[in-house]
C-alpha cells in the first residue's frame, strides 16, 4: 500500500539509519482529493483511533 501511495506522489519517504519515515505530501494530496485529509482525521478522532497521528505544517 505504501508503494502505491509513493508512486502516486502523495507520500514522501525519508530514511534515517534503520528507520523509515513516511509523510504525506499535503499539497499533492489536497490537489488530487480536496477535503479528504480533514475528513479522515475527523473520522479518526471520532472513532478514537490514530491518537499518535498529527496534522503538521511541513513544506513539500
């Protein structure tokens, strides 16, 4: 699944030592699917899942 998202250009992967960090490319995601991320985050909050997931202000 992550490979599909990376190939679609909506994620970015960064390797640090033995760890691999995957972040969303917010601009690309919003351009392709406007409103999707806020809806997903709201649903996660309502369902009490993904408490460790935050919405950052990172630049692409």
